C-alpha cells in the first residue's frame, strides 16, 4: 500500500490540531481575572458570633481586602438583618431574611466586595432575638494589590 504526499500532510496536520486541543493550558492562580493578590498567602477568613450590635471584623492592612464569601447560621428561627460597612461609613453589603435555622445564608461573589487598604470592615447585626451567641458568621476572601 502506498501513501500519497496528500495523505501524509493530512495526517500530520490532523495530529497537530489534535495536539493543540489536548495540550495542557496555563495554570491560573487565585483569583482568576484582573485582580492581583498579594503576599505568599493572600487568603483570609474571619468568623464569630453576633452577640451585640456592631463588630469590627478585620482591617485591610496588607492591601485591599476582597470579600468573596459570606455565611450566616443560627439555631433561632426568626427575622434578621445584617449590614457590612467600611470604617468610613460606606455600606458595602446588606442582607436580610427569616430563620437562619431553616435557611442559612451562603453567598459567593464572583467579583467580590472590595475594602480599600487602611479601612476596617464592620458588621452591624439586628435580629428578633437581638444579639446572641447562637447567631454565627463566617466571611472569607483574599488580599489584593491596591
């Protein structure tokens, strides 16, 4: 059986195209996109109980702070209201609902909520049962270059 030059070129071209599609892509670091994280471990998280009105959660001292995840839970079944704000008074997030016992809040933001370097993130909490250690929060994200 003889192979023609056309067959050889066709097989070589086909192998090249398949090789390009199957070649590994470049690895992306966290976070993917335009934001550039800082430090060797730019990930941060904070959590606690909401047993009072206003809580200082974290200060953005190593760069801009980007909040990517918010989680709230409780063993109480009543209405609640949460405000996230910066130390300059700018409100950056508000959440409200009923019965964290039955419907815990878990939010992930693809672009995140940015807290500029030097600002402090505060949490203001209000609920039917007021402040109590059975109301719990977790916030997480990463530090980014200002």
